[in-house]
């Protein structure tokens, strides 16, 4: 039997904690089961789920006593049995360009980074799916931090909720919500710390909560999941999440991509592109975004641009060109501006959008590829991680 692709052995907590259960991160089905286990009659459970769901995810309420359409004795039972708990914001930095970076502490004292990027027509939140990363992409600062564990659905959804707290974006009762008006947090990208498809189930459940129309209510077209190329999970992402897909591509030959994105040694460019060709059809998405970091003298030649165009032929696509965001000890340099523009022109003339991403939040190390928690955990063996998770 083939070993599972996801790394659930690294997810904490593995079992329900002693004491009150956190309602954040439970799916509707999970919330229903928890309420019934706490004594809610099965005939009432669906209604109670809908009421509590709206209070938590639509209004942003954390106090059961404020859930005024529930009876007082039922609210008291909820307060005794459950909690509504988010990760802790340790630090909040604001860049000169308005980008916000949050250092967030989760269970076990681990930390991840979350970035909010304001733009004229949108506000994008870059969220993390793992503490550290297992992929060791050589151009990525996050990749120098070893994987500690996966994030739970509560910890993933919690990043969205704490950002909405900071932005003051929970609606006041009676004001209407959802897509009815301008939203400061209008888009989510799973491009923070970690490889989302190595934590598939938790990411899927978290995104289902975010997309639920009676809560945070972001459509699947406002969510982009970025993968380095975990091929067996790509079709599953289309079928079970259906969000937009971005691929950390970064090279046009296996020789170079093996060095930049080591997962390529397991699923090479040809295999990856084969999986990507079906994604727009399976997910009803418009196109796939190919992320391409521009590294001076490594992957930025005219020949690379022409190979890239040939490789993606037939795939509805956009190419995001990312000027390399340098970090202490980085082994690469950013391509010159004129070189990036020449590369973009070749792609554009072939019929593909080729925007050059404007670096954001560089002064607070919040730009793409720069995220790394400030109190990095020491390396642990798999056995040590399993023991910490209560599996040893």
C-alpha cells in the first residue's frame, strides 16, 4: 500500500484536549456531533449549528452570552462545555507600504507568520499551513526552517479571524455582510509557511469554513492555493476544494528545478504539467497561475522564457514573475529589472499575462519567500515529533 501523501502524523493536537472543546475549526458536521454529545437533542442540532455558526463566523462573536437568540440555560451549557479560541498574536508589524505581518503563536508554543497585503481593489491575506516546511526550496527563507508540524483547521481558520479582528471587519448587527460591500480582506492565498497539499485534510476543512456562505463567505474564486507540485493531491484539490491553483514552478528544465524545488525529483516537470492540464476542467477554474521567481543568471534567460511558453502550451495560464526577495545568507540575487522585463515581454507576446509582482513588505521581511518564525524550533526527529503528539 502506498504511503499517504499528507503528513497528518505531524498534526497537533491529535486528540480532543481535556476540558472545554474549541468550536473554531469544526466543520458543520463536526459541530453538530459536538453539540449532540453535549446534550443537544438531535432534532434541534441542525438549527443550533446554524445559529452558532453565524454568531462565530458571520458576526465574529466569541462570548456565548452574546448569542441572544439562544436560551440562557443553553448558552450557559455552551460556556461550560466549549470555548471559542483563536491563535495568539505575538507581534504585529506594519510596513511602509501598509503591509501587515503578524507573528502568531499556536498550541505548543510554536509560531507562524501571517501577512495582510492591502491594494486598491482588494486586500489579500497570506496564510500558513505548517510550522516550517519540509520542501527546502533553495531560494526560500521559509524552507530553511525545518518542518515542526501541520496546522489544525482551527489554527488555519484562526489566522483569517485574527486578521479580521485587526482590520475591524466583523459586521455590526443589522448592517449586512458577505459580498454586499467593500471588504478589507477580500482574498486568501495559501502561500505562507508550509506546503498546503502536505496538510490536505486540515486545509480543505478550513477552507470549507471560510467559503461557507453563512459565515466568512469568501467564494472559492477568492482563494488561491499554492503548491510546489504534490501531484497526487492536485486532482483532489479540484474536487474537494475547487479553489484557484498556483504552482511554484520557477524553472524550465528538470536539472534547474531539481535544485530550486527539490520535490521535482519525485514529480518532475512533465508529470506535474500532466496533472495541471486537467485542473481547470475539474475545478471549473479559469486558469492556473504559474509562479516564477526571477533569479539572476539561474532561470532568467530568453531561452528560459521561450521554454516556459512551450511547456505550458494548452494550459489556461497566467505567469506571475516574482523578483527574488533577498534574505540574510540567501544564495541568489534578484534578476535585473531590464532582464525581468525582457523575460515578461517574451511571455506576453506568446499570449499569456505576465505581470511582474511588486515586492511588498520587504522592510519587515514579509515579502514572498521571506517568512520564517522568529523563534524557530530546533530540529527534531520524526520519533520526537510523534512522541510530542502522543503517538510514541
